[in-house]
């Protein structure tokens, strides 16, 4: 038996497959191919030690140490890959760039009777492929862009549309951030740029249809940026503005931001970031409201004195929908989608932001 190298495009054609990332747990946590599992050749401390030896004693000594550490775990690796191979026809292994780690693992398993597939070029080749292929996937996509002031319920609508089976991409969920100075309040998980790009690519592959709902976001969402190909398509989309009463907006914001323990501390830290914008008098007022735990008035104040004053509408939206009743809002958007799909509404007949 011998392992076989496959190109990235072949990865997406395989059936009954499991993808195995053999990089360290720390590398895997930062970014990986969506759906992959982690069977690390080296643990974090082992990889760190190998790197230290490489810098201090050179490549050959580092390779010797790596081989020594890996040999001690061969039985463990065999049991893990045997179990995966029993469950899946194709077991694909990758490391960072298709180098010694994946070569060594695949060769060792091959000698022990387990035939694996190795991703040629590793994660680096995968990333290069998806960024290029994303442009192809976007060629015929028309974005239906949900816009509106903070708190109207844009993200709730996107998620409701997805549940209804309509093509929709939740960018804030992929980025693990709500895209504002308060965007990370109540959210523990973070994603890297590489992981965001991978998740976005998988969403585009999943989408069935050319007309896709997305939320109107800035180019930067938290600590990640929307890829240029996606961003330029968004600017050419059809815009729908959601509206809601201030009471609805207050309820939505409190519901979204207060689910995690210690959210108050995070929220006040975020307020301190806009202290200069608010000015000393308004900042002291909102600080006092926090101390009184009068959170409805905190939100009302921030809507009126910060969010709405910064809100900018780019051009005339094609449609305006009230979101005071989520169900009614979604029904109107479903009808709008049907009209776009049927060709009743055409791009060259509508105003563009």
C-alpha cells in the first residue's frame, strides 16, 4: 500500500470522506479546513520544543527529535487512523504546506497497512484555491442586502430566512462579531481571517440559488475583513431597508447583548471606547445609567446619541419593511424574493445604493 497525493480541487469531489489536520492543536484552533478533525502529530509543547532545537542546533537535530517523538505515538496514531478508515472510504491528511509532517504520517500509516490521501500543498494550497475559486462562485450571485439602523433585527431576519430555506449568509455568525464597537460584547469565540474566509467559501458552496440575502456590513467585522470579491458584489446588490420602533430596537439589543455573564462589564468597556465621541457630559450620564442598572435607558441613550447619529443610508432602498413583527417581516421578504426570482424585479429597473 502507498499513500496518494490529491490536488485541492479533488478534495471537493470526494465522497464518504473525513479530513484530518495533523498540525498542533494551537494551529488547528487558529484556522483549519471546515469540518476537519485534529489528530496532531505533535502537541503544542512538542512543536515548540522542535522549533527551539531547530533554531539552536539546526535542521537535522530538529528532524531527529521530531522522528523520535512521533515514533513513541505510532500505536496511538495507528488506532486512530484505523478507526477513521473503518468508518470512511477516504481519509485525507494535511499539514501547513504539505511538507514533512503529512509526508511522514502518511508514509508511516502506509507501512502499517492504512492507505491515506495527502492534500498536496497542505492548508496553504487550500487557502490559495478557495480565495481564487470564491471569485468563480460569486460570478452569478446577486446579493439582496438587508440594511437598517442598529437594533431593527437584521440578523434575526437573516437567520429566520435561513430557517425558511431561503439562500442567506449570516456574516456576523461567521465572524463571531456584530460589526460595531459593541460587536464582541457577550461573544466568547473569535475567528481568524483565514478561518472566516474558509467558512464564507463553504457557505457560498452550500448556497443553492443566485439571489442571496446578506446583512449590510462594513468591510471590517470585528477583527476580520470581507474579501474584496465578496465586497464588490455586495455594493452592486439590491438593498432592502428594515425599520422598527425604538421600543422594538431596545428589546432586540438587550436580548442580543445580555446572554453572557459579565456582559455589563464588557458593555461599559465598549462605551468607554466612544467616550471622546460622546463628550464628558453625555458619558457621565450613560455611566450613571449603568450604575443604576437602568439598561433600557442605556440602550435608548446609545441609539439616540450614538448609533442613529452615525447611521448613513447609501441611496434609496428598493423596499422598506417594518420589522416590529418578525413573522410578518419575513413573509414580506419571502414575497420579495419570489418576485426577484421570477424576474418581476430586475436589476436595471431599480434604484441602486
